[in-house]
C-alpha cells in the first residue's frame, strides 16, 4: 500500500455560527451540518465554582440536575434517554457549567421533552442530596490519597493563593454542610437567561431550531450574575508536601501568564508543545526515553476567564525526584539560550495543525471550538488566525518568549511524595 502524500493545511475554513436570540434574550449559536443525523445541544452557564456561595454547591447543582424533576425521577430520566439512544454530559470548571445533550436527529423531539425537565424543572430532592454528598465526600477522600491530586490542589494554591477563587480547595467535611436549599438557591441565581449561551450543532432543521428556541426562551430571567472582585494572587514559588507511603513523586511546575486573548498566548502554546506537549517533546525524550524517570510528562497553556498560566505535570520515582527537577530545569534553560532547530519546529507546527484538524473533524468538535471562541469574545475566524500565528512563529521569537516568561525565579514548583 502506497502512503498518501503528507498535506499540511495552509488555511482552514470553519463555518461561522449562525446567531439567534430566544425570547428572553438568550443567545443561540447554530452550526448546521445537515449531513450528520445527530443533534448536539449545549447550555453553558456562568455557574462555575467561582460563583458559588457555599463549598461544592456549584458542582452539586450541575451534577444533580437529572436527579429528579417535577415530572420524572432520576431513573425515568435515564431510561427515557437510553430508550432513544440519547445521552447527556455535565462538565463544570472554575468559571462555567456545561450541560450537553446529544440525540439522533429523528428522536430529537422526544429527547427535548427530557431536556426541558432536566434544565427547567429540577427539584433537587433532599434524599438525593444526602446520597450525593456522602458519595462525593468518599470519592474526594479517596482521590486525596493520590499524590497527583495532592500536587494538583497545592499547585493551584501556590499559583493563586489559598483563598483565591482559582486556588481554593475545601475539606471533605464541607460536604456535610451542603443542603438542598443551597443548591436550589445556586440554581435560581445562576441558571438564568442572562448567564447562559446555547450552542447547537448537527442537523438543525427549522423544527429542531424552533424547539431549541422554545426551551431557551423558557429559561427564567434574572440578574446577570457577576462574581466578587478577585483578591490579588498570593504566589508561592516552592512547595513540598509530604505524603507517607507514596512510591512516586508528583511534580507540578509552571507560572502565571495570561488568558487566551493575550497576543502571546498562541506562540506560548507552540513553546509549551516543544517543551512537553506531544509524545516526542523535549521533556519526554529526556525524562522518559533517556533517563527512564517517568512514563509521561506533559505541559500546556491553561485558560480561565480571568487568568491563564503555563502548567507542567509528571510523576517520577521518589528516589529520582531531584534529578528529574534538574533535568526539567535544564530543558527550560536550553529553550532560553538556544534556538530551536528549524526541523523540530516544523514538526511541532505540523503536529499542532494536525491536532487542530482532528478536533474540527465533525460537528461536535466544531461546536466545542465555537463555544470556546464565544466565551473568549472571538468568532470562528479566530481559528484561521491561530493557524497563521502558529505557522509564523520563529525560533528567535520562541527563544525571546522563553527568556521573557520562563526565568527560573518566576516558576512555581510543587512536589508531593514520600521524602523521609
């Protein structure tokens, strides 16, 4: 079999989302792909953990939407979705809650009946809340026995400060104070038309759009919920957390930078990919291939609504923790002092372009990228601009960025493990 020639796209076209408005003002973004017999419908609410008034209430509200409504029990909701081959997914981060439903287009109207119940008429039964908080408390307790969880939580604290909305973490015992009333209050105040955008993709016929519009129009109006002013970040450069019995150390390293709207965000993504963003990256070759310290290491740019940072993560044997830290520092210093070879940079650019094409292959991926663009204040023309920015990045620019943003004294390092 002859391998087809490698084609690297010089440009990418992604259709713009067609914008509509529900009767209550909720924006509806439509990506119509009639060749796919599916409908994907996402409701994005500014209802992440930074908006909550009580510990864990934001995640509890999102996760309990389908645990009982005015007309359906949780079991009936699950059976109804399963019967029509539909499903829904909940994701919540610091800023937003994402409620996503997927259905075959021929069964969308039946699925929409369930969507209305889950989204518009949840009851948050007290008995289900009690089960939920006991289960989640146990899960969190188990998670916090893992060094990677410990390092991740302490890295956020070290980066932002223990009381900052992006850095705070709560004890498991806080689940005991979670009540159905708190959840209902969060739902009433945050799951409103003013805090919502709707993104739909797939086979969006006029009948489907009419039903989506009706659901969105039924979302209650309220005040556009903001958040209290964030405190200044209290960054701690070094943190070592003792965790008895751990056979590996979990390393988190990075530094505060900027959100995705900053002009240096995309070229810093290129630099991060060179460092640790793909299987053949410099850190993978060093820590895994040459030294055998780890199975994997990864670096990436992280984007929040009001902040952004570079993060690097890996787990290594406890006995080689210091050596691994030295090797990471060495690779970062090489980026600050030497030019990346043209061949390596070309490979990284091709990988990033290929990953972009993979994500955009189909209506679901296009919807995800569209949602991210909308939340950052962009439209889908930004995709082409990002590709151009990746392709125009030079070795000299990347070295300059490394010198500017990756100075050793600016890096935050957190290590969790057994060091006795």
